[in-house]
C-alpha cells in the first residue's frame, strides 16, 4: 500500500512530505458551516455518523491531503463517562465540572463508555471505506491531563487555576480522575483502531502549563500508559503524540519508541527539532496557523524554513496548532501547491 504518512511514521524520508492540517475540518469551510447547521448542535454533529463522515471528507474533496482525521472531539470521553458536555454558542465547551460540585464517584464505569461512543466507531468504519486510497485515516483522543482540565473547570481555561488547585490540594482524587480518563482513553482508541483507524494521535494541548515534575507525572506517564496498552493490543499501530508547549521535554517524548510521530507546536525552532528530535522520531508541524487568515504573502518564507530544516528526515507537514475559523481556504491551496512545487 502506498500511504505516504504511514511510511513517514515508519521512518521514511520523502522530498515532498505528506501533508495534513490540524482542525482541517471546521468553521473556516462554508460547507462545514452548512452541515453543522443541518446537524443542530456541535455534539449532534459528532454523534451523527453520516454527517461526521461528510465533514471529515470535506477538506479532502477540496485539497489533496495525505490524511483524514476523524471528526469528533476530545470532550466526548467525559460525555461518555456521564459528565454532561454542551457547547455555548460563541463561547466554547461547558461541562458539569468538578469545581462546580460534580462528584467523580458519579462517573460511569469505563466499560460503559462504548454505548454512547458507538456512532463514533461507525464514523470510523464509514471513513475507512470512503477515504481516498492514498490518504491515511487518523483516529484521536485527548490526553488525560488536557481532558481533566475541562472536567475540573467545567470549561476552557486561561490560567488553569481550578485544575492546579485540584491537582495540588486533592491529590488522591486527582490521581483517581487521571486514572479513569487513562483507562477510558485506552478503550476508546482501541475501539477506533478496531473500526479502521490506521494511525492514532493523542492531543495534550495544555501539557505546557505544568512544571516538569508534574508534566512527567500527569502528561508523560499517562500517555505512555495509553500507548503501551494500545501497542499490546495492536502491535503495529503508529502513534503521534502532541504534548503542546513542553519545550525541551519534547526530547523525552522523541526517545520513547512507543511513539512514531511527534507533533511540535509553533514555538519549537525547526533547526532544533532537526537536531534534537528528528534522529529518533518523525517530526510533524509546525507552521503558525495565524498565517492562514491573511493575504498569504508571508507563507512562503515560513514554509521554506520548515522544509529546509526538516525534509531531509522523516517529516509530516502540518501546523503548530489548529486552523482557526478565519483561515482562508485559498491560502491552504496556495500552501499545498507551494510545498508540492519544492521537489
Ligand atoms: O462550533 C463548532 O463547529 C465547533 C468547533 C470545534 C471543532 C470543529 C470543536 C469545539 N471541536 C472541533 C473538532 C475537533 N476537535 C477535532 C476534529 C477535527 C479536525 O481536526 O479536523 C479535533 C482533533 C479536536 C480536538 C480538540 N478539541 C482539542 C485538541 C486540539 C487542539 O486544538 O488543541 C481541544 C482542546 C478540544 C476542545 C474544544 N472543542 C471545541 C473547542 C472550541 C475546543 C477548545 C476550547 C478551548 O479553547 O479551551
């Protein structure tokens, strides 16, 4: 099979790297906004297999991308564990929240999550027969720490004060929560692999707000636990990890052979990634997504710097974080054309 992304994750170097973009399905696409309206709310869209299949494929119909990422959200795991999740229009996610009085003893048992998540597995199954033959299907989940921050605060956070207070002051309960999310994530990702996901990506978007010691305990260790259990069950599944914002600790992730790909955030210098990471692992990233809303004139120099540094080793072209709703689709086409012209 001729799948560039998988070959790269297995260590192959391509002069023209495989390309996909975080949040490639989403509000910057008019066809996404249409489908989302049809679905009702955002969660209704995630749980509707036909519509979720459709929005996953939308960016691939416009652009020649090497991967499709399952359309879902990291907050489906708390939802499936019985902590209510909803989206306030224009404000983002809301959850019952531990800091609002939700008792973690009221979470469902991990083996019960599949009932709620069954439509997601159906979406994966649909996609595995519908995506273009050269594209790779990526399944994903949030990492325990990032998911916990939403379950604790009941919303997105700027300073993570509720989550850190819970971590420092109620350590036993915090550990219990991390453990529940870890076990649920293993079951969720394993079911995605069984339904046809070819690569798994674990998003730890808020990894960078912890001290190194806490990062090791609550970011690195739980992700390693998830990855080693997945590898036990599915030996050849490539895993990409995104510990956003951990800076020099990216090196620790690069050296762990459980991971095949390391997604770097925008702050990591490409030359540093080449020197310190790429000898051990395929590197993915890290164009600033804020380059995509403008007139596109400064894209080329940034892309060139990435390619000059990283395309002589296993490299996956991507952004350093998700596409924003203001991104212009024509800039994405320009970006892809430019990368492919540099062979
Ligand atoms: O209004 C809408 O249509 C909802 C916007 C939206 C979308 C398109 C949300 C709400 N989630 C998603 C899809 C999504 N989320 C995907 C699949 C689509 C793709 O990548 O093409 C993925 C992988 C995610 C992952 C996700 N959700 C993360 C980790 C990655 C990251 O961007 O850091 C996080 C932190 C979330 C939580 C979440 N869900 C939605 C929003 C707006 C947020 C962020 C809230 C915050 O800023 O705290």
